[in-house]
C-alpha cells in the first residue's frame, strides 16, 4: 500500500474512527488516483467534487467533535450509473437521459448517504445495464484495469475498474444475468449478489420480477459486507423486501471450512466454458479444495435454464422499455432493442411455460443444498476479450446461439434466485484476473458471506490464487 486510496474500506473506516486518517485526506487520495488513471480506462463518468469535499469535511468535523457519523463515515463511494443520485448526473448509459440530473437519491443510495458514505462518482455501465461489455453512446467504453484494450465486463464494469484502481474503496453494482459478478471476476475484485429483497429495489417497472438485484462491490469480502450493511433496509414497495435482511451479520468471523461440504463444477452442467478457463478452475480447486471437509464434483440440475432465462429476460425488457422502443428507437442501443423486440414476439404460452419451468428449477436447486453447504464455479466462461467486441460469439469452436449464452455460468444461478459472492482467484492462462463464484440458495446470504470470507483467506495464502493488483494503479506507472 502506497496511498490512502489503496486501503481496504474496513481499514480506512477503522483509521477514520480512531482519528488516524482524515476523510478529507482519503478523498483527496482517491481524487488524485482518478486523475492519474481514469483517462486510460474511462471508469468514472461523472463527479461532484465540490459536494464530496464538503461531505468529507463535515464527516471530519463530526468525528473530531465525538459525534457518530455512521457505518461508512467518511468513506468515498462510487455509484453505478443505473442508480439515481441527487444533484449528480445520472444517465443510465442512455442518450435518452444524457443530461439528466435527479432531484433525489435512489433508495439504496440514500441509505449509503445516511450511513455517512461520501458519494464521489458515478461509474460507467452499458445502456440500462443491457450487456456484459461496459460501453454506451453517452460515455464510450470502459477498459480493463489490467489491459485497457480489453473489456472489464458488465454491466457494473465501471465500479469494478474503479475499485481495482483505487478510485474508491467501495462501489455499488447490480446483477441480473451476471452484471455484478462478471466485472468482479474480470477485474480482480469482490462482488456480492444478494438474495432478492435484501437490498430493496423499489423502482423496477415490474415489481414481481425478482431476478435483478442491487449489491455491493469491494476489494475484499469484508469491504463488500460493510457496504451491504449500509445498503440494506426494509421497504414494502419491493414485494420481496422483509425483515429477513437481519440475517446479515454485523461482523464476519469466517466459516470453519474444515466442517463443510462443497460442490465444485467448471460449467454447472449447462454453461459453455472455454477449455483453458475450465482447466484453470480445475487447477485452482485442487489448491484450495483441501481446506474443505469434502469436495464433490457435481452441479445442480439446470435443465431448461437457457429458455427460462431468455423468456424472463425478454419479459423484463418489454416491461421496462416497450414505450421507449415505440417512441425513441433511434436513441436506444442494440442490446435494448434486440431484447425488447424478441420479448414482443413471445406468446402467453411461452411466458407461462417459462414460469412453470423456473419454479421446478428453483425447487431442484434448493434440494441440491441438502447434501452440500456451498457450490463453487468460475465467475466467467472466458478470459476478458477486446472491448471493441460486444459479446462472445463462440466458445471452443461452437457458435453461441444468442449474445447472452456465454453468460450462462452466471445467469443459471440467477434463475434459481441464488445468492453469490465472487472472489479473485489469481490470474488465468492469459495473465488476466480469474474469479470464482461461491454460490448458495435463496436466503443463504450470511452463510455464503462467511464461507467466502474464510475462503478468501485461504486464497491469499497461495501465490497462484491471491488477488491480483493492476500495475496501472500504482504511482510508478
């Protein structure tokens, strides 16, 4: 660590509380890092530096006066540009909102402010979060911190890059088919997809579609957990929200891995995965598998998951974007148009069949965890690719039938309403970040976090599996 911005969020918060680190000093360190590196990657797309400095000074004054400033007191936070931020430009990556400045915060952003977080920046995302490559016609493409010519993934790509480079110690993400998990894996950071309702989503066009969730991102599991605690609340405008979020522990102690049974699978039995990526995963499981009581090489039954995902995703897009397609088609990017148009071609029979199959899949997934405590698989099916390529067209010589199929390794658990933590696990065969998913059933958030926290410490003990750090983030570069 050479600068304050490289501190973990948990350590920075501890030092702030002990008056050994000024929130102003931390903010200025983050601003300096953004100035030094953001032009290479385009992760931060909007800032209100004056407001952030005022908030940091207020946090510092309160702490000096002995007043409590909250869980995140003085910590700079990056907010994904799919979340409204009061007084700070929010575009959803769309030309339709290129000049939009909200008059109030989205709920979880308001919770972060209430917890003392300093809202510093908006981070880049594809239009309306559609696609796993962070690029749009408002801000352009975001590059990978390990190779700016390659993709950082999406749709929470800007957040993942900003964390990897030390722009902010914490950042928000959201996840439907892997939008939080893929960028975390591609950029060597931690992301956590919570169960539906843990972080209430009150602005969904169709509130009964539970698959898209908001979650935290950080450089460690403890950091992501810290932000999650600030994001959670109970709000019945989200029908999946309940007091169950109290299951998130106040402190992580780490599970005893030696008592646990883990299932590992390179492809979940349903996902196309590059052979070399699968080979890296198998080698890594041999390194950390001995930490568990038992390792079972098997996967849940995800029969029918591709059709289920395609239908539910299209229903989501029609609900959110049909009117926009009818009135402003030329201002919409390819992915939004494609998904919405395909959704409009579905029949009631198609949609009802997808609901029936998703329910069966969900029940099979729950039953799978009667025999294992957690499931581990790769965070992505391929190594990061050039960001000029919108999506993966083929894997192992097989042409992908849809632009989303390469994301089956993440969207299959989504269809089971799983919760999942992504951990950095060294680098892959091309020297790019490699991540793994630690997956549990709906409602197992605390268990997954505790297991991920313990496993992270195991991974840190091996040169091959510890978190990689991009050279771009260091002053010497």
